[in-house]
C-alpha cells in the first residue's frame, strides 16, 4: 500500500520548493509563503534545499541497483548537506555567510532570508538520511529512519509553536531563529516520504505490518497526533485568544477532554478487537472442526520438535492417546524414526523452507504412509494418510501383471515356434496382424450411445471433432450387404448374449471399400439383462489383399500346371492348345500368349497364338533366335521358367533386346514345354538340346506384355 508513494511525495516537496523560488524571483508574497496566505515566508536557501531533497526522493528506488540513480541521489544530498552545514557553522560563529547565489543575479530578492537553525539541522538530518538510503543495506535503512524521526519531531515542535503562538518550541536550541510554517509542513511531507521508501523494515515495520498490531497502530497513530493538538488548541483559543474562560477552567477542560477522547478511542478499538477476536475464534473453530473431521492425519510440531496439535485421525493411525503426546519431543516418543527418511526430510523442510513429500513403511505399527510436510513460521505441519491397502493392491496388481506377462510370453514363444514352418507370405500376414492397430468401442443400449477409441475413429476415417455416430449412422459406414449382416449379429448378441466375429467391408476415407474384422460381446447387469455391448475393430484390408493374392497365385500355378499337362497329352490338337493360350492370356491379363515350337534348323515357329486386337499378330512367324541356341536351351531343358518385368532393366544381351523390340515386347514370361520321349528329338540333335533321357524340350509357352513393364 506504500509502494512508490515516496516518489509522489518527493515530487510534491520539489514542487513546493520551486513555487517558493518563483515567488522570490518575481517578488510574489503568496508564492513566497508556499501558497499559504498570511503565513511567514520560506527562505531561498530552504526552497533550494527542498527542490534538491524532493528530486532525490523522487528518483530514489526502493531497491537501488542502477549506479546513475545512486549517484544522482548522493549528489543532491551533498548539495543539501553543504548548504545546511555551512548555515549551522555560520550560526555557531555568530556571523552570516552569504551562500545563496541568487542575491547577486536576481534583483527581485529585496528581502533575503537564510535558513533557520532548526531548518538547517533538519536539512542536515534529511540529507544524511537520503545518503544512507541510497545504499541497499538494512542497517542504513534503520539509521535513516531514526534521523527522519528527529526531523519529524523538530517539524512537529515548530508547527506546535506556530499553533500556540510561542517561541520556545520553535527556537528549540537557537532561540534567535524560527522555522516558518511552510517549511515545517514541507518537512513533515519530506519526512513522511523518506519513511515510506522502506515501510516494511526497521522502525516502520510494527506500524506497516499486516498483523493485528500493525492494523491497530495505523488506527491509533492519527488520533494520538490529532487529539493532543486539538485539545491544546481548544485550551489555548478559549483562554488566551478569545478569553472565553480562565486558566483553571481551561486546564480542567483539557483534562476532561483528553480523558473523554482517550476513553472513546479505547472503546472503539476494544470493539474492533472484540470483532477481530470473535472472527479469529470462529475461524479457529472451523479449522479445528475441519482438521478433526479430516480423513488425513494432521500433526503440528514447533521448532523444538514438540507436538503442539494432533487430530483425531492421526491419533487413530498412531494408536496413541494424543493428550499424552502434546508437548513431548517427536524423536523421544518415536526413537525408531531417528536416522530414517522421516527425520531427514523433516529437517530438510525446516532448513530449506520448502514443502516435502515422501512415503515410508513404519513397521512397528505395520503402516505404509504417504507424508506431506510443510514448514511454518514456528515449526512444521504434517499431513499423512494410510496407504497400506493401496500398496497391497498395487503389489497384487503387479503380481497379476507379471503372471499375465509370463503367460503372454509363453504363448508368444509357442506361436513363434509353430509359425516357423509357415511360408514367407504367411509369416508376413501374421506380422501384419500383430502390428496392426485395433480400435475399441462400447454401445450403451439404454442411452443408445456409442463410444469409440481414437484408433476406431482412425480406422473408419472419421473426425473426432464431430463425435461418434449413432447406431443408424454407423450402419451407413458399411457396405449395404455387410450392414445387414452386422445388424443381424448385433441384434442376436443383444437377444442371446452370444458374441460375434465378422469380416466386414466399410467405406474408407477416400470412398474405396476396406476390410475390417469386427468383434462384439455382451455385458449383462446384476439381473442378467444385456445392458451394453463392447468390442473391437481391426483394419484387415492388407490381410485380405494378401489372401486374395495367395489364392490367385495358387490358382495360377494350378492352371499353369494343368495347361502344361494338357499340352503334354495333346500336342496334336491345335484346338486344345488354342484354348489353353486363350485361358492363360485372360488369367494373366496380358496382351499376347503364344506357343513357340522349336524346329530342327535351330529356329522356331509360332504355331498357336491368342492376342489382343491392338497388338501385332505373330502367328506362323518363323523366328531365329541366335541367343537361344547358345545360352538358353540347356536351362529350359532342365525346366527353367523365366520372367522378365522390363526388358530394359533385365541386363539382356543387345541381340535379344532387338529381337523382342521387333515383336513389340516390353515384358514376358517363358515356360518350357517338355514331352516324355525316350530318344532325343531329331529337331534338337544338332543344337544339343535333349540332354535328358526322359523329357525332351518341344517348345515354349510365352506370355508377352507389350504396353508397359509388368510384375
């Protein structure tokens, strides 16, 4: 409440000094008296000192850190101190030192006034206080406050002298000089501002404290100043100024007035204290009621480690009579707490003034407790609760978790051992299932509310901001036939309590269908009625695609084997061969499939062909492949199958690439056609192509893809 007010007071003091200087400069009596009409004038030296002192007070921060601020305050304080000290020296030497420069340059100074002795002393003390306050030290602050109190006393005595028309108090030590009324009032302002620089330390602390003593001091102090002045003025005015009554009556009136005023003041403050005391008692009773009804144990310990309060729950937990513990030292009552975490943490809380929290197992009482320790002004407050049951539950949960992990590990090991015999594609599928994310859902039947996990939103491609759909909107997310299947399964689960597991198709975020595996289980209430459903959804699109690819691959292998077998058995039937190449072209979805029969000359002829209209026909064309005779015959004789996804990326010899380009081939698949024959084929004798005594290379089944590379 006192923050920065000293700066405002400093500006006011400097302004008063400046106004008086203007009055002397322009010979204006009203300004010379500090705008107090009819009062004595403030001297030029006093106005200069007030300007400097006010400026120093205005720039003086509560915590001086900037050097320029400290130096500025010190320079201004030295100026004030020098003027006042020289004037005091002049008084003691009974001569006048004309210090003011204004008398030489401003002819308006017709009446030149110097500092009074009391004013000079007050400025010496005030400038010394400013110097001390410019250093950020507590001792300096206390000394400065002491000097300021002397200044306030001198100003108060001066004002009393002006009020009661006497020279004794105003002259104080040097009876030849008096302090003017404007100077006295300005000194009161200056002293008040100096005290407000650090209002919460030193001599000001008892008054500015927010405790009850500070509140009462701030209430009583104004009356302690005003009442004596008021009663003195009434006595003086009635007996001396207006002659309303004699001295005896005035003294009796003063005594009676002081007694009545002090009695009224005591009554008012007693009433305030009673209200405060009643409020404190009520608050204390509420606090005690709260602590006694608390489910936490509460203990208060003073700085000597003695119990000062124990609530009922702490008494039950500690299994003791709290009346027997109050006033006793903690470590004497519970010596087994010495050298434990309780002692170290409590002492740390007091030493570092920080709250601490810890858990401990107190074996004598078979208690596991959680403790919160808070430092207070004169000791510690300790809250603690019994967490034994919680710890036991945690241990049971940990054991169950470990048991569950062991079971999972055992099953995982068994699954891994059995999966080692599966094909690579099956391993990939299993891995995809293991790492795929699973969403969960819950359906409250009574409220018709569906709750999704975040992963469920992701699987369905829905935004969590829009919330979960209701049941009819949920069915719209599935393909129509699968929505019907899901609704039947849900209704059956609600009616019978039996769960379901379905592979369903939904519309993905891009509109394309996606596969999910959905499961659902019924949860019954206490009377056996199904009240809600819970389940999971898992995106199995990749698994379905992989399964389809495996089925397609198996079908292709079966069909190719069947076709080759039919070729083995039906070489003389062109109709059968043409049907085979047609089926192969449709199965492989390629541009051209043909049968290339080898000739004795080393060349070959395309005898059967199934080709799309947009591709060139090669039927009956005789092709001589120089690379074939030298490189490929032996490999095909041994049953080699060759697939080329892109002829330009397969590192083929240039002659072979050129041959394929003439036939518009970009990718091809070559399967050898072997016939059972005990003697070598005459057509291949020269080329050394029948090295197998039981199978002879008759020709090749070739699939061409002409438009682009093909996997």
